[in-house]
C-alpha cells in the first residue's frame, strides 16, 4: 500500500514496530454497502486512507506530501486546505513575465493531474480556476 511506503520513506515512524502498526491499520481493510433492502459482499480496499478516522487527515497529508515538491519544482507555491490545493505564482507586470508564469501554471496543472491519476485520485476539472491579481504600487514623494 502506497501510504505505508510513504510513511516509511518520509521517516514518519522511528521504529519498525510503529510502521507495522500503520501497516496493520491500513492493509487488508474491507468495506461493504448496505441499503434497506440488501447487503453487498465485503470488498478488499487496496488504496486510500480510512475516512472519518482520527488518523485519516494525517495519513492523507503523508499520502500527498510529494505533490508539494512537484509544485515547488516549477517555482510555484502550494497552499493546502484539507483536500484542496491552491497553486500560487508571482511575476513582474510585463507581458513576457506573465506569459512565462501562465506557461508554468499550465505545465504544473498537467503534472499534478498525472500525479493524481498515478495515485488513484481524481482532479475535479470543473473547479480548476485561474485567478489573476495585479498589484500596483504607487509611491508618493513629498
């Protein structure tokens, strides 16, 4: 399971005992669906972290930790909130600088999308928004 590997590779646990505890918590989980009329057969869960658990948010942050590096490698700045990520960038107010930033953001979105597919996550393209802010400084000399 990928999150167990990442827990080990990020040195989140300082002992093999703790790593085995995480592994026993995550590996071999099963789920089923129950409706008023029926009950499905249990299915083994092969990826993800348990939702609604105390460790769920922490394990999710471990799971996506390398995503931050992919964004920073493009000279951009990620801001995380729960399962949302904002990608910010800055440029000087020249056309070439703005075009270069737009290119980096576009490439970053493509890389993030590929990373998400390989980690069995889905990018919701309906809510991907690019917002452009312009800050103008006026210096008054007296």
